[in-house]
C-alpha cells in the first residue's frame, strides 16, 4: 500500500509504462532464481528501494534518467511480484489462500485511493504544474515509498512446526538447488497454466486500460469543462474504491463461498461489460488519441461526469474480481512451485499490458473496448475450466485419502 501509493500515482502522470511493462515481462525469466537465492523478503526490500529511486527521479527529471529508471524498475517489478506471490502462498493454507488474496489486494489498492486523492487536492485547479509543486509531491512520495520498503522486514516467516511451513522450507531448498527459472518455463506449458493464461492476459489488457487509457480519455473530453484534467485523479480514486471494495468483500466472504471462484470471476466479467458499454456510449471514440487540447467529438449520449466516474468504479470492482481469484487459484494449484508460477503469471500479464500500452496510442476507443470484450469472454471461459480441474483434483484426492 505504501510503495504503490507512490508508484501508481506516478503511473497516472507519466508516459513510458510500455517500457516498464516490456522489461517487466522479460525479467520474469530471472525473477524466480533471484527469489530462490536471496529469499522473498530481501527480494521485496531491494526491489522496493529501486521503486523509491524511480520515484525520486521525478524530483529532478532528465531524459536519460527517465528511460534508465523505467528499465531498472521493470526488472525490480518482476522480482517484487514473484516474491510477493511466493510469500502470500507460504503464509497461507489451502483454506486461507482465498481470504489472504482478497485482503492483500484490498490493501494494495488503497494505494490508488490515497495517491490519487493526494494529487487531486494538491493540483486541483492548477493549469500548469510548477517545479516547486512537482518537487513537493515527489519528495513526499519518495519518503512514503521508502517507508513501505522497510515495512517488508516486519513480515513474519512461517512457524517451523506448522505443516505448511515444512512444505515451504522444502520448497525453498528445492528451488535453491534447481533452476527456478527453468521450472517457470516448464510450468508455462502445463495445461493448468495455459488455461489460466487467457484470463491473466485479460487482466494485463484491463490494467493498461484503467491505469492509463481511461484517465487519458476523460482528460481529453472538452465537454467535461476546464476541470477535465483534474478528473483523471478523481477517476483514479473511484477505481481504487472499486478495487478496495472487491478485495475486502471477496476476502471476507471467502469461507462463505460454497461455489468456488467461478461466480466471482463471472461477476467481474459482467461488471466490466457494463462499464465498457457505458464508456462506449459516454466517451468519444478518438479520446485515446486526441491531441493535447482534447476532442470535441461526442459519443452516443451527452457526456456525463457521473457516468464516467461510475465506470471508473466498475472497472476497479471488476478488476478485483479477476485478480483476487487468479492469485488464489495460482497459489492453490502451484503451492509447491509458487515463485516460478507467479513469475509466469506476471510474465503473461505484463507482456499483454505492454502490448496494450503500445496499441493504445493508435487504436480508437471502440476497437480497444472490443479487444477487451473478446479476450475477457474467452478468459472467463478458460478460468471456469481451470476451476473445474481444481475441484476435480480435490475430489480425487479426498477419495484417495478415504
């Protein structure tokens, strides 16, 4: 929450996320080995320091430092997310992995709420952002990020006598002697991971849309008046509210859900489809590629700020549905190989996010929405099949134990 309050605030106002996600995707090939050698806790700490350096770069930005930092933070991101998935898995049981995934996601997405709230009030009404304004914001964000990095040292390690911990220790020993990166490549072609890859790819496309494209579209709508630019931050706040609500609810209700993960994913798909339809009606088709002065075109209804912010909330809520269930099922299915499995997860997600950041500068809005509709529908179907595989294997295991 602390680290990404700083980073995601930067993500809403900078323009080279394609570089970060491109490097991120490639770096997932080495991330499992790094986590296996130095452990997940130190991996998260050192990655966090790199994130803090990236944010500090905005205090006095230069072209060379901007691109260099984007590359380095892409490498750190791969290590960070692989380590996070590993820590989440080894500190959870089969019964608590869903709950813990929901809590983790809700806390993470508080960063969208706090970061965008800060930017909205700090820069509200500012047509031009002065050097002093920028420096004040990014010094504050750098300090917040550093606090988050040092908080990683407070994460408890599993108790040695607990059964999940014994499995976790043998896991880390195995990964230390065997190449974790090779294991990641092997996992990437398994039936289970191939099924999940479509829905993971969808979260990458959707990540790009809500974190970069949609805010740009809102800011380009001249019909929203002089405050259109400040609505970008307000949109981020509503996305964060949807993410927090989804993560918290699905975390708390995990034990009450007798129907598995499929209903939550289906809810996410329906929520997104409603949001996409409203965006199609409310936002001009050329908004993603409009010039700096914005677009004067109108979609199919009179542009409404309220509808735009409702869509922001729905985007966040639907995203939390997909991500909490994907974190849960990956941690459950690949408990013995959690670090390599989460490296594959982030590889697929980040490479599709990078692809989406690239084409978002060229495609009209309705084509971008169509791509997400198709991939989201296919990803939901493939997730259903993967969940049924999990349920089937659990029944077989229970039967064998009897």
